[in-house]
């Protein structure tokens, strides 16, 4: 889980803007063991809710090419959910970084 990005831990900590290796390791541990699993934990229920929303919006369309519209719309909504989750993870990572380095 914890590594020094292919360099010595002192160099990686300094390149990341940390004042000590301890601070670098604690921040990486919190990121890898708490924040990343949290983002994955909330991602799948959000994707299922997005698919349920699209299916409910197009439940009356059972014939013709509406299945393709439903498929494309479901894909777009799922991509939007994943993009939002990614940006949530980036914001949490940045808040963690700024709170530990200030």
C-alpha cells in the first residue's frame, strides 16, 4: 500500500512538498486506506441509482430503437456519475494534502 514512488522516501517526500517522511507516509496511508475505498464504496450505489433512473424514465418504450437511446443515455449518465466521483476524490485528496502540509 505504501511506497516511495520508485525513489528514496526522502526524495519523494520533498518532491511532494512534505516536510518529513513521516508526514508523507501518514498522508499516503490515509489516502490509500480511507479515502480511496470511500470513493469506491459510494461509486457503485450511485451507478446503480443512475441506471435505475434511466430505466424508469424510459420504461414505457418497449419497442423500436428506444433500447438504443436508453443504452446511450444510461452510458452518458453513468459516465457523468463516474466523473463526479473522480472529482470528489481529487477534492478530498487535495484537502488532505493542504491540511497536512500547512
